[in-house]
């Protein structure tokens, strides 16, 4: 029992970037799409990135190696992967869309409202939630979204650190 739970958690929280990249590349090839060097580099970034980058983040990283690449090219590949259900796109009203190329299926996220960092909470309990909701409501579940908002430990530390050496003493 414990073994099975551990394995499930390991599958859920660990992604092998090389394996994920190969899966993405195979999928595009199977669908008859060209694997240009830019596209390969973008897929490597997506496969190895755990931070849920925006298109602009990916573009910034790509531009170093491919100065002629454009943001439109990045979006084109992202949209293609999205259509193939190989990348998860998250839209926000106050922030750019963010992408998860490691886990293209619905899963919970932890979002820091200060630094906009997006990580994965270490819980398996959320996995059964969609099934349970579907079961109890009679809905045929298509997708779900579970976001936890908060202030990450790094930002909490920054906020409690004294800004300067000057101490204010009462008169
Ligand atoms: Zn994610
Ligand atoms: Zn933060």
C-alpha cells in the first residue's frame, strides 16, 4: 500500500526532462510537423522548465541562441502543442498566460502573489477531487483547475527582513 502511494507520488512530482522532450518531439513528428532548430530548442526549454514560464520568458531564453526568432514563432509552437494537448496553458486576469510542458493535464498549482512564481504543491489528495466532484454532481468532467494563492517562503522572508539599520525609537 505504502509502496503504491509512493510510486504514484513519484510519478506525479517527478518528470524526466529528456524523456519528456523526446515525447514532445515524437508527437510533432508523428503529426507531420517540421522540427526546426528553434522548435527543438523551445521544446527542450518546456520539457526542462519547472517554473511555468510565459511565452515572453521562453522567447527571452530562445533569443540568446536564435536572434532572428520572434515572439510570434514561440506562440505558434505553443498553440500547436496546446492543440495536441501536450502543453497546459494557464490564463490569468492580471498576468500573462503561463505554460506547463511537463504536465499537460489538469493539476493543482501554488501561486505566489508577490513574485508570481508557480510551483506544484506536494499533495496527491487533489487528484481524486475531480473524480469525486463528477461523481457527486453527475457532471461528465472535462477539466478542472485548482490554484492556491499565497506568499511564498522566499517572499515572506524578504518582507520580514529589516530594510535598513536605522532603528526608530519612541520619543
Ligand atoms: Zn504545473
Ligand atoms: Zn514569492
